[in-house]
C-alpha cells in the first residue's frame, strides 16, 4: 500500500465524522476518512439506532402480553404470546446494515475515500493506519478528530461474562430472567425498560436520590410512576459494590448501610460514557485538554493549527446530533466558508417510557442566570390525541422571558414527545415568542396541540384546561 495525501483527513466515521466527510465531499474538498470499525460509529452500530429498534420491539410485545392477560383497554385479545429474540436482533441488525451501507454509498458518491484500519497520529499533519498488520501513512493539510466515546467501566464490575455494557446488552440472543441495571440514567432506563417488557425481572440501582437526576423532579415523576407500574424495582441512594463470590448476584449497599444481594443473570452497567481519548495518539499532539476532553473554540479548532475536533471527544452534551452539526460546520470552514458555532439549543431526548424531551433552559437554569421568567404548562390529560394513544401521563412546559415572552426553553414528558423535539428546537433557535407559538395553527388532533396550549397557558389563557 502506498502512502496517501489529502486536504482533509477525518479520524472516526461516527455521526460527526461521516457528516463532515460527506459535506466536505459535496464542497469539492479532497477528503479521506479513517475508522477501524463500520461507518456510523456507536450511534448507528451499537447505540441510538439498535436501542430504539429494541425499544420498539419490546413495546409491541408488551402490548400483546397485556392482551393475552386480558389487560388491554382496547378489547384486544391474544393467546400464547412469545418472542424469538434472535429474530428480533436479526431484524435490528438488518436496519443497521442498511443504514451503514447507505452511509458508505454516500461517502463514495461524494468522492470521499474510506480507509478501514486503526489510525494513530504521528504529528499534526500525519497519521499511520494499521490495516491488518500492514502500515500506511496518510498526510493532510487539515485533520479532524472525531473519535467519539466509550462506556465507562467500573473497576469492581469490569465488562465481561455476566457484566454487560450497552453494546453487549443490545446483542443478547435470549432475555435474561433477572437483569440488574447499574445506573439510572437514560441508557440504563431505556434498555432496562425494554427488557422488562420482554419478560425479564429488572432492578435498577442508582446512587442518587432519584433516577435521571439531571432532570427536574416534576419532569421525571410520570416516568417514576410508569417504572413502578411495569414492575421495575428501583433502588435509589444505593451503590453497587461488585458481584458475589459465585458471580450469580450483585452486591449493593444503601446510603444507610443496608446491604442488598440482587440475583443477576446479567448486570448492565450504564454509569456514563467517556471520550475515546486513548489509543490513537493524542499524546503526540500538543492539544489543550480539560480532563479527557479536547478543548475547542467556536469553530471547533483545537489549540494546534490545522487540527479540529468534533463530537464526544470535545465534551458535553455528548449527543450525535451535536456532532453532526459540528461536522457540517467544520467541513464548510475547511472549504473556505465563514462559520462559527452559534446554536442556541441542542435537544436532549430520553427514549424512556414515557419519553422525555428538554430543549434550552429550564426555569431553574434561567433563574440561576438572573433571568425573570414566566412558564406555561399543559397536561396531556387535556389532549384528545394523547387519550387515543392510551397515555395521558405527561405534559409540555414552556419557559419564556417575563419581559418580552421570548421562549428560552421547553420541556416535555409523555408518549411520543420525542417527535415534538424538532418543533421545540426550532422555536428556541428562531427566537419565537409565546405569542408566535400560540398564534400558529396546530393540527387537530395531534400531540403538537399541547405545545400551543402550553404557550397559551404562559399567556394566561389556555383553552382546554
């Protein structure tokens, strides 16, 4: 293999990297992207997409079980429900394969060269790629670091055997009888809830006083009630300590000192993710870092000329859509366009049951910034569409400036609210006022009407409550 050179070299073909490469190719930039794994990164291969597929399958199976047990409010009935998880996983893998193939085709269509192999940075202009023992050097005018993140591993619960990361959990070919989830964040709750709906006995162990502690208690209250109704055992203010000597149970200790011995066929550890900052030669560069994160400016430039960084390696929020937006921006900067990061809000979604969405500032965050606010909340119990979906345990809340009614943030919890995230983000990004949202005709019947009603509530005159 001969050495290669290009104008733009991207390390990592996850959401940020491949979007950067495709956009650069569209703009005529000579681009090479390198990754040792399939294109799409964690999100497409073993994260966002596979988990949503499993959640969807589990939700459908749960409805069938309810019908078989005579618990369907719709009058549905069924007999002897079962699920072949191997077939479910094969279906999920088919979706992943179609999407990764699509990304590969888009890279090729736009003239981007994809190199499979393990990249290691040699200096600010050169990397070495190990392709099954064969070494190849690539030099570039500009390098983009898009190495992503990996699950955090606990020293007393190393991954392997019964102890799973989200990656292994999404590839199980059988439903465990007893699943213990260590960490009550969104990843653990999403996957834990899915396996409960598939028939597993699930216990969640969370060290904080409640699950999803980064969200306010009002927002997580419907979720907590739903976890209970599903039969998920949630232990808060409890810390995992490790497996028992026979490896069949998890030891945990509560804040008060009470010991818990939890039967566990599988232990899913979801205590967060950390940037993939090792193994690719970060030490060869003179980059300013903050902990394990690479520091960047408003153009995603690092402290070294000609080196950019995007996505999870650059810090919170570690979200695929943030990485994508950064990747597109960097590609245009490299192509000579003038850009800077000026995004007002980045939506965050928990695909739990019910779903949770947060965009922009909460009332508490606004007040902490000395901004006087007004809020408007509308419950799903006042929305006809929510009732037809059998779920009215949620609400939409708008936070706006008290002086001019500019929308600062929107939070929601409920069935299907993930699909409202785009409308929420657009309202905040465009500087909409409560009056703008309230005056916009929202289709009836739809969940989107709760957004309009929340704005009306903020103005003091919600119609349907």
